[in-house]
């Protein structure tokens, strides 16, 4: 296999990968593979010309955002509307105005019986089927808050394991291992080194609420005890 | 200093600000235990907004809500005591507009004050009629830019000293026709300074 065939193959692979990511991920995909440009919108790939190393538009779909960092096609999970964007995360679907266009299944709760289940919440249908009450109108249900879903629980074992870490570096590695972001790890390290939350917020120039929200699960799990 | 995160809360725009949260913490610290209704009245907010503030503070482990009322947790007490702001009772119609005036002492903020206009503007944005700033530099009480209160108005300078101002501190007095508005404005100016 010669070099150009290999690059063509890579470009095809990128196109397939982009298609599989379509509608969900704002992850940046490459706009060039080897000697080929690749359009992030339609997947067309073409040879890079010396006379025009940065073409303004894709020769196939004519898109001018073909190489923008977050350029991609999005399919709304609620109404199926397709649109092109180069924004990291558009606010809402242009057609149904849904803010959850990138979440396939939503957790919903029935106002009548309190049953919680996952539903696609199709924009086109007027009713949803509650597992307990049967078909009900959309007014009879509400969406369970996403934030509550993703709230990370910290166990007492995790806190004990964290306390066992002898130095700051081990603590940092352990916190990253259990899923803390670099900012959360920094806040927690300072907190466990007996810095007061107000001092942490002032030193890191972050809202005090962020410090409290980060340390609260650890206080629940017993980290507040000396 | 910001207390709450921007964009952390979804839904309609909140009717309260960081100044309300800090004021609520200070009131609970002062009172020990307080009912939600009384707190709402002191903050000049509705019961719904007060409930939202309390829920936020409960999530931050600052308060405990019990049948007898709301009180601070040890972490909440530590927070109030470590924020370098303290409400003080002081007023002077010569320097500040408004019948109801509220002072707030900001520890170590004298260096961040130029002519006091930025603080006055913050106060006005928060609803007060005006706000004045006094700082202690080289042992003297200064009304920016360079009005020496010690020599020009020794009586008021003594009053300022009596609230506990120290070298490098700033005292802000916000005034309006409503004591709640003055308190919130003073807290807002103080938070913007730290």
C-alpha cells in the first residue's frame, strides 16, 4: 500500500468516525489527514493544493465552516431536526427549542403516580406512556433535574482511602482516579490541608459556592470530622 | 468575591444576589436561630426567594433547617467569621444620602479604594441613594481622595474608630430610605471589594 492510499483510508476512517459521533459530541475532529483536507460537515475529502492551502469552503457541500473547530452536524434527539453548527454546544434545537437535544433518553416523573422512567420524549407525539398509568399527556409528567442525576456520591471508604494518602501528590492522583476534575482536586487538597473555604475561594479566585459544592459530598461522607 | 456561581441555577432569574446570601448568613449568625418568615422580612424578600437562599445554603452545609428555625453549622459559623466583612452601626447624613444608613467594615481593603466612586456606583446599582467610603491610612481616617476626617471632623472620626476600624481597613456607609436596601447595598459593595 502506498502512502496516498494509506492517507485516503485514514480520511475515510475519520469520515466514518465523524458520522458515528454525529449529533452528540462536540469533540473536535481533524480537518486534514495527511495530504487531504476533510470537511467536518459532509465528510468530503480532497487533496491539499499548494495554491490554496486553506480553502474558504468545501468543494462538495460549499460549507464555509468545514474546518471550524467544532463544526459538525447535529440531529435533535427530540424532533429529529438536523442542522449544522460550529459552536461548542448550541443552546437549543432551532426547531423544537429543546435544550436536551443531545440527550437521547430523558428521566421523567409522572405527576399522578410518581413513577420515574426514561423516555425519548418525542416532540411529535402528544402523549407519553407512563409504565403505571398508561398513556398520559405531556403535561402530566415532568423532567427529573439532570443536575441531581449527575451529583457524585462520595463514600466513607473513599474518604478513608484519601486520608491514607501520605503526600499531596498521592492525594491528587487518588482524587483524579475517583473522578475529580483538576479544579475539584485543587480545592479538596487545600481543604484537607486545613485551608478555610473562604481562603481557598480567594486564593483561586473562584466563587465561594463552588468550594462549598465541591467539599459538601466529602463532609457528608465524614471528611469534616477531625 | 463571588458567592454563587453564574449559570449554576436554571429557570427564571433569581430575585436575590450574593449580597442577600451574605446578609442572610450574618443575620443567622447574629440571631442564633431565626424563622424563615423573620429572615424573609429582614432581607426584604418573599418567602419563596428566602426558601431558595436557605436551600442553597443548606446544600453548602452552612445552615441546618429545623422545626425551631434556621441556625448555622460549625462550617457556616467559620465562613461568616472568615469573610473579612462585618456590619457596623454607624451613620452620618453629612457624608451619605438617605435616612436609613448601614455601615460595613471591610478588612484590609484600603488599598483597593481609589476615589470611592466605584463603590458608590455599586451601591446605587443595588438600590441605595448613595454610599461613602472611609479608609484608615497611616493611622488617619481618610475620606477619599484626601479629606482628613481626623482633623476636619474629629467627632465623626472618633465614631468611626469606635466601630473597630484598623490600619488598612475600609468602612463603607450605604444609605437609602429603606434599611433593608441599605444593608443589601452595603453587603454588595463589601463583597465587590474582597
